[in-house]
């Protein structure tokens, strides 16, 4: 397995290549164990305690940190420790960097590019005066979403492992299992690879059994036992020790005696599959995110199914929702996130689903990498509802 | 062990009692798995994905969250799910709450009261117009730092467990152990109680062996083996499954054959102990934080030792550095945090240390609760340098 230090150094170099001459990108953090700065987690594997400033230009990188945090700053950053006050050290560094334009992590639409808190921002305004502080969103969104080859490989590993866990589940599932039973089984799979569920032990995986279940980000406490004639839907991913994660949905059906897949289930699955296919065909470099969602959404509706109440897809990386361009509808709450253009090297999920009255939820989610002329599937597409063996 | 849900409900009620009539406290969060809002972690054990607003007044509590997060909101909050846009639901709630003054989590000095990011703040300004958004710092600082009886009990448990782990270490320690050996041993202790090191697996405990070691917040990779004539200093705490943690420093000495504790070590320890005693005697309700630090600092200096380069003490709770009033010097980087007045029910660390040339670091840290007429020690004070048995 690839070690995480390599990713951090690569991302720092990638960030520096994205900076224009005269630009200084400032990642500000404090008590980052309690209030992690997502950009800092991407560029340097370090927690800081006191007010800390990570300064990055095209050709230089410096970290102003409290004395006791100095040892934890990784290679590649010039460490500038301070004791009582960082202003003296910062002024020296501003003399060295001579910035023309200072960028900080502010974004109204992308939570992972919005790492700067208001109180710390106000301190920065004083420290950096007379410089104005501009948003680093354009830079950071691209840095997060465009994955290096090593990151793509790490994501592929996370997908492979999740698929193996889902296969193990399919073989282990028994009539009578409840959602908490499935959760327990998947958590054991995670622990066995020293990983963790992609969106946390207390909310991943999401499991839906039978016609009464409704999708939720919460860990299901539903005690409906799996019985013949029911769908089982699972949304699962694993974060491997290198820090990158996967996000996959699969749908299984437990048939009644002698039964195949009911036609309503078959049809709904087919519609979901085709809608994802339509989205995948639209996912090309240069296309704005909302168009990819619109293609899938229109297909699903044209086949007689209701619109899904979320985005078709999101970036995938260290975070399950990794920020950057969103493949989502032009709804107010998505704001500018869906206006970004798809880029080569980005990794997205493609996901949607639909209820089938009397059976349960059909949901599909695949993970893909955008290439020059199309995309590469990281996951092995689910092409049909998988039947569970009655036991 | 106390279950965490109880703490969250208690803290919500405590917060409501601190609110004035007409005040509305808004905790705003999104993608809180990646960017936790410390105030939300204190009041409700929930992760949210989309833009979410937790609204609290003296007599009402409502949570506006995305549809798929609704199931995860704990009891005690009226859940208001939304799909495409939260504005409609928010306006209904503003009609219900009729706030005269809106408070949000902004603080220049207290990182744990500075949970609101700049981009989300700008969205809030639009959503809440024409209301101005005021800082909730005074409220949140007090809420975090004044512990309920149940929280004090949970902290006492975390201290007791950490002390048991340190005793186990003292008996296990062997000549030749390095800092990483000590870290491994303490991590095993944590895992055995299903806890975690108070400031994380990759930075706690901090271990210093021998005269070359220098204090740092980083996990020591120092390979200096423990040998006779050396001090071993450890800064350690454990967070128990209920979420509350401890923070303790202890100092041990491995004597040379037939030797007792060298007089320089003895003297330095005595000076540190007296300085902490002076701080403890000053720690009374109503005293500003900096005065407590000043008393300890002056004592240490009067005994001929250099000033420690940090604060004498910090709040302790769910976070190791739990925010609120800081017992620190009036240095620029501590800002207003040291101006707060000590309150009954607050839990603080008292910590300082000094180098002893040729032997290593002497450091002490105790955990205390402020009472009406003094304080209660949660930790069993270390009153002398503990000798390690040569093995």
C-alpha cells in the first residue's frame, strides 16, 4: 500500500505549479485536531495547536508554527517556530515572499475549500494588512479534484477493497439479517484491513432492507429482518490507511421460492442503469457539472421514474465528498459548485436510485476517473440486480 | 461508564439557560465529518452533509438539515428537513423564533468558539438579513468551560484511567526502552479500554528521555534508549468512549547503581511543584486567567528557573485544549483568552516544567476542578520524582 507522505508532497508540488507568479497561498489553522483544515490535511500531515500559517508560492514553502509544533512539520516546508507572537516571523517571511496577491481558503459553495474561520480571518486581515485577502477557491478546488496518478491508484485500491467486502457480504447474507447486522459485518471487514468506513463508523454503511426503508445518511437502526421478496440496498465505502476512500452502492434481491427478479424491480434497475449510463456518456472534460446531472436526470424521468433528490455525483478522494465541481442540479443550495467544468484526472461518483413499491430501494453508485476522451470505471459496474441465495 | 447522549442533552439545556430572552444562537455546519463544528459536537452527536442550521433559544430548539441527515438528529431538536433550498424552512423558523439578536460562532481568540467559516458566514448574512450576526463567544466559552456534575465525573474517570495507565508504564519500563517503545505501550493501554490518546494516535503521548530531548507536541521518534542517570518525562491523556479526556504529565528517574535522586533534579522538581502550588492557590472564582499564570510563573522565576514558554493551564473537556479562559501570560498570541475570569465548575490543567542539564526534562501536569472556595484535584498530585526500578 502506498504511504501517505508521498501524496502530501505530491499535492504540495501540484499546488505550487497552479500558483501564478506573485501569488501567496496562506493556509491558516489552529487547534487543528479539533477543527481540521481540509487543505492542510491535503498538503501536510500535521496537527497544529497555536495559530499557524502555511505559506506557499510557486517556488517556496514556509510553515510558521508554535515552538512545540515545529517537530511535526513534514519535510518540504521551511519551519519558522515562534513563542509569544507570530507577527515578527510573519513580517520576515512577507519580506522574503514579496507577495502581490494573497489567497486564503474561503468559499461560499465548497465546504472543503472553506477552511478559514471568521475569527482567524479577522486576525489575518490585521497581520497581512495592507494586502487584501482573496479566495483560493479556484486553486484549491482544482487541486483537490484533479488527482495525481498515485492518488488515482490509491482510489482504485479503495474501490477494489470495498468491492471485495461487498462480495463477502453477498455470500454471508442470511434471511433474517437486519440493517444493524449488515453494518456490523461491514465494520468487521473495515477493521480487518485497518481501514475505516468512508463516512465514519457512526454513519457508514447505509443499509436499506425491504419496502419500508427510506434512504438516509444515518446509520440504520431499522430492525426489519431480510425476508424473501425484499430488496437490500447498501451504500458503502472504505478509507484505507493511506487516507483515500471509495463510495459504492449495490442492490440485491432475495427471491421468494422459485421466483426470479420481479419485473417492477427489473425495470427500475434498468432505468437507473440507463440514467447512470447517460450521465457517464456526458461526463467529458470541459462540460459543466450540472449538464452531467441533467442528462442522467432527464433520462430517468423520461423512463417514468421520479427525480432523485440529490446530485448525480461528487468528487471522491481523501473525503467521501471531496469538493470541487459537483455533478448536481442548479438548485440554490448547490450554488456555484455545479457550474465548474469537468477536468481530466478528476474522480467522481455516479449515483442515483428509485423506490419500488412493495420491494424496497434500488440504488446504484459507481466510481469513475475522467480521461481525455471519456472515462475509466474504477468500480466494476453492477449491470443487473444480484440475487441472494435463499438460506 | 456514562453514555454520551446524556452529556449532549445536558449541554443543550445548559446552553438554553444561558441565553437571554430574544436571543437566537445559530450553529451552522456542513460536511461536518471533514470540518467538525466543535459547538455542534458539544450539543448534538450528529454529522451533517448539506448546509445545516441548529437554532437554539431559551425555550426552543430546531435543526434545519438536508433530508438525508434528518434521521441522525438526536431527540430534543425539532427536525426541519429540506431538499433543494433551506431558505423557505428557515424563514418559517424565523417567524416562530422571532429573534431580536442572532448569535453565531465567531471568536478571534478561542479556536473552539470560532466554528463558523467565512464562506458559510457570508451565506448566513444573506439568509438572516436584516439581522446582524453577533459573536456567541461569551455564551459558548462559558458553556464549554463550566462542566456539569456529570461532565466532572466523566473527566474524573478519564484522569483515573490515565493514572492507571501511567502506573502500568512505570512498572513495565525497562532500561533500553526508547520513546517509541513508550508510545507503543501507552497506545496498547488506550486500545484496551476502547479509548484513544487525548490528542490523537499520531501525537500523544509526548515522551522525553534523557538530556537531549526537547519538549514538542509531536510524537517522538527519538531513539535514545533509557539508561541509568536519565529522566523520563511523559505527557499523556486518554479519551474514554464517552468523549471526555485527561491530560497529565509525570516525571520519572532511572538511578545509577546505588544512587538516589540527584540534587539538581530534586531541586528542579521542587521548584516546579511549588510553582504549580502557587498557581493552584491563586485559582479562585473571579480571578482573571492571566493572574493564575503570573503567580506560578513568578514563583518559578523566583526560585531561579526560566519561564516556561506556554500557558500554565487550559480548559479540559471533550477536547484536550477545551477553550474558554486560558491560564496564560498576556502574550499577543493568547489575546483575550487570558482575560476571562475563572468560574466555579471549570476544569483546568496546571502544567509546567524545566530542563535539568545532563539529566533531561522535569515536567508536571495536574487536572483540577474549580470550587467555590478553592479547588479539587482530579489527579493524584505527583509530590516527588518517582524512581524507576533498574531492570
